[in-house]
C-alpha cells in the first residue's frame, strides 16, 4: 500500500451509543417488579445487563483506539491493565477494573453461589449465616 493512501481504522464502539440510549429508555419506561432482597426482576436484569455490556464495549473500544493512536498495541495487556499503566488516576483505573469484571461476569455467565437467610434484626438476607464459617464456592474454586 502506498504511503499516501488514506487509511481507515474502524472503531465500532461509537456505533453502540444509540442502542445504549434506547435500552436505557426502555428500562426507564418498563413497569418494574419490586426486587426481592437478593435479585431484581428479569426485565430489569436483562436491560441492565445489556446496558452494562454495551457500555463496557464502548469503553474498551475507546481505550483500544487510544492504544492504536499512541502506537502501543500489544497482545499481553488487557484493556484495564493497559489503562492502569497509562493513567495518573488510580481511582478511575479501579472503576475500569470493576466495569471489566462486571462485563466478564455477564458475558461469560459466571456463576455465583451464596447462602441466603433472613436476619430479623437487620432486615437483610444475603451472605453466609453468622453461625456458619464455610467459604462460599466461586466458579474458579468449584471448577465451574
């Protein structure tokens, strides 16, 4: 390819913004079921998962575009690790780590297991019962 030929670098993340706005509007206009102590209703979960996933894709797209423009493309860094290297804002880097973790939990369908009980004193129900000391299984420790 000649050096004077224009180049196009596709960044599709920006194309997701309209879909995100539509999902937010649909979520806001849906009559939501009162959530239980542990879980929201399926419509709210569905819209929320879609919004979080698409927003994470936009964020990753923007960070990858930045990597490209800066000539810092490499295969050994995930988006969150790369951002942590190049930013002075540790708190923002932690927020991006969290977004990536939530996105991973959604798109990879990570399983979550917890014991549930009702505590009359605090009106709450999630977590291991205080009388039990066993650790909860995670998808990694349970081999799932």
